[in-house]
């Protein structure tokens, strides 16, 4: 009986060692994946910051005014001022048309696969 317990204990130790060995490599693979994802996030963040800086550079007011002046003949853009806005009572709203159905649709639970139960 004692020999059987020794063999069983040895097998349990070998099984646990094998399990720990596999878990160690799974953990290392997961850590490598986390490092890879963190590097990808850092690259995306750097690209986003670069694009935001480029957007700010392209939307400088002096540059946009030069483009407006250059393309005034084609676009007819004018600077925004208070006279460019109106009051709400000056807006012409189209009248609401009542929506009608072209045909009547009957709804019935006859022939329902559940027997009418939900």
C-alpha cells in the first residue's frame, strides 16, 4: 500500500510539474502579446498626435484666409459675421403632411408557430 502511495505521489508531482511548465510558457506568450499590443497602441497614439498636429497646421486661420482669397472666384466664400445669421422666425418650415397608408394591413396571431404565446 505504501508503495502505491509513493507512485501516486510521484505521478502527482510529475503531473503538477508538467502543468506548471505549460502555464509558464502560456504566461510568457501572453506577456509577449501584451508587449506587442502596447507597442501597437504607442504607435497608434504617436500617429494620432502627428495627425492632430497636421490638422492644426492645415487649419491655421491665416492659411485658410489665403485659400479663400485665392479661390474667391470659384467658391464665393465670405468671412463669417453676425449679419450671416438669421432669426428663427425668418425660417420657412414646410407644412407637415399627414402620412397615410396606401393599404390596410391586418395583424393576426392565427397560424403562429408558438400558438400565439410569446
